[in-house]
C-alpha cells in the first residue's frame, strides 16, 4: 500500500476509482447524508440518528485536535463512508485506538472494506499504536470475516447485548495487535 501523504487511491472491484483521505470540514454535509441510509436500516450501526451538520463539524474538529484518524471514503467526488480510529484519551490507554467504519450501499460489495482495513492498520502503526480494537454484532458476518482477514481476533463477548429485528444478538470485542508486547 502506497499512501501519498495520507491519501490513498485504488480501483474497486468494478473498476471505479476510490479515494481514502482525511476528512475535511467541507465533508460534514455529505457524511450526514451518507450515514442516514445506514441509520435508517437500524441493523449494524450504533447510532439512532445521524449527527446534524453542525455536530459533525464539531466532531471533525475534535478528531483533528486530538490527532485521531478520520478518513473519508470517496467515490466519484462523493463521500460514501468513513473510517476512524479514536486514540485512548487516558494516559494509560493512549497506546490503543477504537476503530469504527461504515460504507453506504453505493460502496458495499466492491472490495473497499479490505482497503479501508489496510489503510487504518497502516495509520495505527505509523502513529505508534499497540492495538486497534472494535465492537461488532455477532450477526454481522460480512464485517466479522473482513476483520478476521485483517488480523483481528475476538477478545470478548457480551451476550444478548443488543436487540436487532426483535432478536437478541451478542456484541463481540475484537482487536488487532500492531506490535509485540516486547516492543
């Protein structure tokens, strides 16, 4: 993976050009619009409503100020998803980062997720993280396979943590270790 600065461009499975790049303030409206579809589906995103444009702008500013990764997934000049790593704020947790991502229907099934994972893990390494962790619902099999292929392993399970489509699901905690403990 060759990243120029922190921008990375590749071709999706269908040949379309996809760009991963740091989110800029001007992306706020597109992010709010793109996440709405996933929130409305109510399955795998831990949000009950999209942020307002103003709330998104505040979040972008906060991420920038704290040195967190907040990446836009762009297709044909439009943001179709995001990936982010929020570093631990407490001194005792600064060596870790919480990963979150979503891609709306315009980008699903195109092999974008693997590139996002590689990009995010590379960012974690370049920023000295020991591990990146995430949570995923047990029925989100596509995401779980993606995370496992990227090197994530299950660290823990919260049984019956969520109700989705009137059914209890577990929430898995997964982590990818970027450094050996001796490093």
